[in-house]
């Protein structure tokens, strides 16, 4: 993936002058430092299932990108929120909500609290979002 680096915030994007909110990037370690260790374990389990990915870490979480953003991981008070962008609706016990997106996409939000929550179905959907 060819990336464009914003000269103001030094974050990388797929398109030159891509619209975004300029906030300074941080490290993945900094994102997870104040949260329970299980959150980082969940994140690592998700990433172990992917090929090359750009991790855009900012204060609210980590945006996962290949040719485009396909997932977000955000630490929250009671769970780790995983958002997947998929071209269809899905159902799962840990799915908290789904929202329609542009171009026939749907945004699916999962509430994960332990590494075991990352089951084969979630990993398959993560791979589908990555490949789309």
C-alpha cells in the first residue's frame, strides 16, 4: 500500500490529502498502557490473524488499514470495542450494534472482554474485512 503522510500530524493515509482529523499518532503500546492486559491480548490475537497491516494508533484506539480502514479497536471502560467494515449484515452474540455505511458497507461493533471472545467466526469476518 502506497501511503501519504500528512505533514501536520505525521499520520499515514491511503490517499493524498485524505480528509481526517489531525491528531498526533502514538504507539500501540501507549494506546493499551492504561487498560487491562486482556485488552492487549485480544488485540494481539486479532492481529496474529492478519497479513501486512498498517496500525494507525491514536488516543482513542487503533485504526487498522490495508488499502483502506477495515477495522477499529478501541479500549472502553467495560470492554474492547472492535468495529469491522463488511459488505453485509451479520449476527453474533457479542455484536453490540450495526450501522449502515456508504457503498453498501455496514459497520459492526463487537464488545470483547477476554481473549477467548475472539472466536473463529470473528476471525473469519476480520479476514473478510481485510480482504474486501
